[in-house]
DNA sequence: TCTGGGGTCCTTATCCTC
DNA sequence: TCTGGAGGATAAGGACCC
C-alpha cells in the first residue's frame, strides 16, 4: 500500500487530502517519536519514515501531525487481505500494508490479474496500492518499489539481470545502511551489478558465511523462499521510551511492571508461554544493552515475568540516565492441554507447595 | 541535537557434556 | 587422569525489516 497510514487518515478525513500529513508517535511533534508514514505531500518537504518527529516539524511546521491509530489501519488491512484471498489462499501478510501472493496456480496473465487487484483495492477502500510481479518473492518485492504510487510493475526471469544491474545494492533485502557502506568501502560495490562481480568467497569473508552466500544468490535474482501463509511468533515484547531520561530505580521498576503485564496479556491472548525473559535498557547516549535469563520452566504469568525482569535490572549499571526500557519473552511454546497459561489470581493458587519450597512469594 | 516499537536472524563468546 | 574436539544451550550484541 502507498503511504498506508497517512493514506488511511486522508481517506477517512477528506479535509486532509492534498495536504502534508505525518503519522507517528503520539501525534505531538514536540515530543519523542519518529515518523511512521508521511503522505506524498509531506515527502516533498524531505520528510520520511523513521525521521524524528521534531526534525519533521522543522522541515514542515504546517504539516498535520497525527498519532498512530493501529486499530483503524488494521481494519483497512483486513479488508484488503480479504480481497487478496479471493484470488488465492496463498497469501503471506508481511505487515499491515504489504503481502505476497503466490498466483502461480492461476491461469490469467499476471499483469492483468495485478491490474484487477489494484483496481478493486482502490474501488473498495479508496486507497492506492503498488503491485510488483516476479518469478519469486525477491523480484516481486523489488518490482513493487520501482514505480510508486498506484502502479503495476513486472520483472521477468529473463529481464531481471538487466533490471537489477544499475540499482543501488541497498534495494536488496538484507542490505541496510551498514552493509551497503561495508560493501562500498571494502569491495567498491555500489550497484547490484557490482555485487554480482564479487566472488562468493570474498562476500563470505567480509560478511560471514550465511550472509555472504545469501547476497551472492539474491544479487542474481535467485530466491526460492515459499509464500508462508501462517507462522508462529518466536518472541513477544513491549518497550517504551521516556519523554525525559530517568535514573530513578522506582520509575524503571514501575515501567517494568506495566510492560511485564502487557507482555503477559499478549502471551495469554496469543496462547503462548515462554521460557526466556530479556530486559533491554537504552541509556541517554543511545547505547543499548540487554540482560536475559532462561527459567527452568515456561511461564506466562505477570508476576513471574516481573520478578525475573527486576532481578535482571539489578545486573545493569545504573550510573547513567535511561531513555528506554523493554521486556521480552522468547522461547515460546503452546502450553500443554489443560494447564493454565498463567497463574490464577492471588488466593487461588493451585501450586502453592512449589511456591513455598522455592521461598518465592509471587502470589501477591 | 536527534534517533519508536515490534519483530527476525546471525555472529560470537562461553559453558557444559559427551 | 589429562587433553582435545564436537556440539548443544545460553547470553549478548548487532543488522535488518516494516
């Protein structure tokens, strides 16, 4: 979808159409937060995703700044996914605004099919989409970004080498700013064509065996990854950035309490328990550290997660102001049939003996 | 001076067991 | 008893994606 969050806001509030709209944070450009999505009108001022809201405000003070309304965007997303599933059940949602479709089982001409899907999304939601067609996910994804907005673009197997050759290496999945810089500095690689000229061994020496081999394949347009219609999460987490850095332990413990509760609620809702608890601390200078502990058994219980998180907090040096605190639970599994995913509320413990033996009182 | 939040995967180091 | 791997689990950090 093109500028999805901003486009939804402009769709449901017609007075915003044609104006620079910036969606991000809590909608206050004087507080901490970054741009999630900028409308095309806002992009004309140099505003883009991941830019600090304060910076965006300096570039265009008259832009309309709005908070992120995930619920509203999720509704549009579901409507779009429903349309897509009419064409194939092999739909892999990548995020709220992006999905892969495997239409190799359909007989239509792919561009005609894509054009029909693009038109139906527009008719039924008022939003524009850009669709890429390719012999694999990698090339379809690149194609979708070549012409935006509201376009259908195809990369064929035969034409892929020529199409890719002069594109900057950073358009490839898995090459970000750091890797692009390393490739340029060490190997004078700037385009995908440059990358194709580098030996497998050189790439692996620079970037490691896995990443090197991966880049060697994708710069040639090779990708055999399947369209995955559903997958299991590996971790669930919550984190928050303070509006002002803090060094008060009570404040941080309070934050850990609410974050742990939110993670526990997510675990319960999604039907998982997890074994490893990780606490993340970002200091005022943006240095970010984690401390993790793997428990003897999985849990989804708020108090157990919180107790572990507080113990982990004590392993950080609290000599600098903190700007972000996070809690993550990983090593997720489905709890065994018939067992509660979380401890029952205080006074209803079914497992009091173990609590007493361990000397742990986390029933309150 | 500024730099969100929710994820995944990889690399490296360390410890432990066989 | 000592030594050296192999290999799994855990922990920490980093790059990347949307």
